C-alpha cells in the first residue's frame, strides 16, 4: 500500500474509532434534552442529497452542499463566533458538562474527553502550543471546532476561516454519522496570539473520493506531530487536541456533540452561543470554558479577559 493510500486508510480508521468512542456516550445522552426547533430545521440542499441517497443510489458518493455563509455574511458570522461576550460565558460557567467526563485518563481504555497528561511542554515559536488534528469529513471534528474557536479567540484572532459541512457519504457511498453538520475548516486559516501558538492539521477534505472509497487527502501531520498523537492516543482517532502536552482531548466534551448540531445553520448556532438561556449555547459555551481553563494553565492565567474568575474556578476540575 502506497503512502497516500495509507493516509486515506488511517484517516478512515480514525473516524471509525472516533464513532465507536462516542457510541457509549450517545446511548447515555439519547434521552437528554432535545432542541425543540433545531431538529426540524431543513436545509434544502441537504434534504435533496439525502433523498437522492434513498431513491435508489445508495452507493453513489454524495458530497455535502457548499451552502455556508460567504462575503459579508461570513464576516458577520465569524465576528459573532469569535466575540462571545465574557458575561455570557461567565453566566454559563461549567454548564451541563458532567464532571465525570473531565480529568479522566487519556490512555487507551479511559474516556479521555479532556484529560491531564505528562510530557515536556509543547511549544512553537517560543510560546505554548495547542495542536489539533482532524478532518473536514469528520462530524466529531465539526462539533469540536465550535467551542475551540470560541476558546482560542479569547487569546488571539483567526483569519481565513471557511464555513463547511461534514460529509454525507464517503467515496464508497457509505453514510456518515451526523451528516452535513455545519462547521468550519482550519485549512487555509491562520491564528495570531501574543500568548500561544495554534497548529491545525486537517488530514482530509469532506469530498468523497470514489477511487479510494474515502476522501481526498488534504494535509499530513509532520513526523513530530504524528509522534505526539501516537504517544497520547495509540489508536490515532480524530479529533485529537493537545493543549501544550498538559491536557489532551480525544473527542468532543460530553454531553455536547454533533448530534446537537443536526439541522442547525451557522447563524442559528452562533446566535445560541451568545444566549446563556439557550440549551445548545450552554453546551458549547461550557465546552469552550473548559478549553479556556486548560489553556489558561499554559499562559499563567493571562490575559485576564480570558482567564476570568469563572474560568479559573474550573481549573481544579481539570485534574479530576
């Protein structure tokens, strides 16, 4: 098997493992709060695509629609996403996050949602580094990017974010879990911060590749990055998030996940983030608060606008 084929195979394997990891959590979460309106919001392009699948073309690869905001709408949506008010985040605090999902072991066999690890401080350019490895097709990566962008935007700024959807089918026409989840891609974006560096690797696109039965290859982790992934997650699942070799997150923070974003648009999700009374907003904002608390441990709780008393109050929970 050539190197390109190995990349495609490994990424597909990582997605399956991520799905298995989430299965146990989904069973427990199935009876939790459902979003009253979000589940019935129909995006026409997605509906048409799913109808095509059920109308006699089960093996035909179906790409997700490119219906995300662009131009002025994109700029507005990114601004709303990256400037969630501190008072809203403070009001949410720990939100509905189950503390049993925080501070668990990241090694094989542990739940590993946001777990302390030991290792030399991960740095880049003389600053602590946050490393993300995911893929555009992956619905769990799609869910993680929302709180991650909220958290990182408290320490710096993004440019070049693009709105995308997770995959509907792979190149073999096999259906993905939580298809066409509204999200962002870090590919082609940049991040600037006085306090830390953020490195993102999107391994594959959301475009089905019939030649391989998987997705088009996008980026490859460097040897050093792959060594970090393997050290903390031997099964190489995605999404993978390393916060300075101090905390590792191997999936989205329970109870929040891609199941909560189904049928939602970018505008609806960003509006929820800014509403402390929104059940969806509370889940994403609480996830962002925990990520912020972990990053604050890398930056000596600077800046104060990010590492607020509400955020610092979560830090003792990170170590279980």
